[in-house]
C-alpha cells in the first residue's frame, strides 16, 4: 500500500470533505499499523467551493465559490485501511463521513476553471 501511495506525493487533487472542495497537493504519505495518513497542503489562489450534497431539481451543484480556504493550510488526512479505497483517479476514505481526493486531470482542470462538472461526474 505504501508504494502505491508514494506515487501521489507531489500530485495535486480536489479535496472533498463535508460539502467543501478545494485544491491540495499531497506533501507526504505513510502507512502505520492498519491506517493510512497523508499530509496535504491547500494550493493558494485556487478555487474553494461549498457544494450541495442534496439538491432539488434545477438547483446548481455549487452553492458558493466564495467558501473559505482550509485553516491551517496544511493538515493531515487519514483513515483505517479497511475503509480506504484508492485508485489512480481517486482516494476514497469517505466511509462514515471521511474524505475524498480526486486526482483525475480532466476533473482538476475543470475545477481550476470553476467548473464543477468533473466533480459531479464522480458522484454520478
């Protein structure tokens, strides 16, 4: 698992937790006992949005592109390995309210242009 995670060090992705999305860079990764850990850093001057997890017909996905960036700008994420589902496009640690990081280049490029469609496709 550690070898796979180390390939992501230095990569940018869309960090999703709760109803907030922002761009982060993976700074470091580790696997200790039965858990994974990663330090991520918010990319300054990149979009941050609050999105609607549940929408009514006709509502836009994004509630606001004016969401506050994470504070502090560097933090640790992690989960038990049994609840972590990584692949080349996504780290899914969202079971029971955790996080996701989307690494797909198309989704990231769209998000950087304040286009949420790449994130929406993930949730379809």
